[in-house]
């Protein structure tokens, strides 16, 4: 950080290049392009794939709203399909059933850090000639069913570095391009449409100010260096929770993986036993001094997506998850005593304590 301040180059400087280089090396890809947020990374991904007016893109209703909004920015339509019960990621069979004449792409979201079924989705994309944009904003460090790091399969993929993500630059994002030409175009589009070798007032395409400052990049460099331990800590906290909550009758704890799949722990979200009033549980926990949250609401039910015709009841698996999911306090520095306390209060709030 001080190095950046002393250099006088607060944006578009060497620290940004270093962050991109070190992040790419960590992920095991050729190159990455940093942006001002996960949302702006997604927007550039949508533009790269040329998705726009009249195009339909199959995606998940159980997500953070940015994964659908990025399509709306370009006039493309999010076509939601239901998710799988165990992973809460897009169900490839439902995606296949939804792929129609106007479908141009797939936008899977690795929700809660669980790797989506990419081999099946890629096969579907090949069959129908679809583009793929992976929203890996919650999945930094996750590993898929073929043992590959999420975001490193050769598809366009995005990460986010908002304060609650596995690593943070305050605000920030990253997009993984499919080769040097895309990388150059992304660097131009994030910088008002300037090519690298152009003057400040030369613009050869439509662009945006989606830059990340070198100050933020300095935070990113420091975070990449300790990413392994950050991720390990999160996994350890999650394991403590699951060990303690697994014995509560009817409680469904999030799976850490299946086969080669490994979740990257973004949040710790349980599904409450059937019949338990989730919102009353949140209130009872709050009275006991424990913050928890209904997480996530289905995005197809937000007003601006209802305008496209979406309604309750269309995606029963996603909607059931939205109705009974509860996010518990979760951060890497959480101690065993803190986890114990949350688990005790939750047990009491459920009337079993
Ligand atoms: C955080 C997040 C984003 C957006 O990231 P920002 O940096 O907040 O713009 C997109 N998709 C998902 C699934 C996210 O969790």
C-alpha cells in the first residue's frame, strides 16, 4: 500500500499488473483481468459473449441478483431453471430442458462456493452451440468434479472481492479471459475503450470505467499471498459448525464436497428442520445476541424480474431453499468457543436446548 502511495501511480500501475499476475498464477491460468467489482466483471463477460437484445441465457434463480442483472444491462433475458437439492447449483437436466431456439448461453453460478456441474453444462453448450459465463464470485478456491479449480476450465469466469468474499480488496473483481485477444479487449473496455498503447483521449471502442485502483490491488496482492490459509480457516470453522449441528434432528448442514468436488466456504448456511419457523428463529437468535440472516432469497421474485413474468412456485427446489435457509455468523478468525456459543443458542432457539 505504501509502495503504491510512494510510487505516485495510484491506478493502471505496476501493482495492478502484479495482482493480476499473482492471481493468475494462484488460479493456474494464463492471464486474468481485474475490474472494479464482480458485477462489472460479469458485465464485461456478457459483452464478450455478445449476448444482447432477443437473446436468452439459462441461469440460476438461487443466486445473488448481479448474475441476472448483468444480462439485463445488455438487454438479454435471464431464463431461470431450478437448482439441484444437494448443491443448490443449476440443475443440468433442467437447463437442457430449457434450451430453446433463442438460447445463446449458460450462466451457472457456483453458489455458496459449491462447484456447479460444469462437465454436464459444457456438454449441453457444445450440443446447442451456447456460450458459457461462470459466476464464480462465491467460489474462489473450489474444486470441481474433474479436480479442476473453479474458474480455470477455459470458460469466461468471474470472481469478486467485496468485503464478505473469501478474499477482499474492499471492492473489486476479476475476469478470466479465453486467450490474449480477449484479455486485451477486456483491458480496453474496463478503461474507457482505450487500447494499451493509445493516448489518454484515444478510444477505439465503447468502454467503461471499470478499473480497480493500484491501492486496492496492493490489498489483493497481500490477500493472494495468504489465500491458502484464509481458505483453510474458513473450512475449519465450517467443519466445527457441521460437527456440532449435525446431531440436531432434521437439520441439513451444507455438504463440504462429493467425490473430487470441494466447496470453498463463502458462508455457512444451514437448512432448518421442516416445520421450524425460520424468521422466528432469526428473531429468537437476535434476542440471544446472535446475528443470523435469511439467505438467499430467490432472485426471480424481485420486482424487476417479476416484470419478465416470473412468479412463485416456478422453481420449487430453489424456493424451498430460500424459505428455510439460515446463514450463521461466519468469519475466518472465528474461535471454537464462538462456534459453540452460536450452536448452543441455535439449539435453544429451536426449543431443544
Ligand atoms: C458477490 C457476488 C457478485 C457480485 O460481486 P460484487 O463485487 O459485489 O459486484 C456476483 N455474483 C455472486 C454470486 C456474488 O456472490
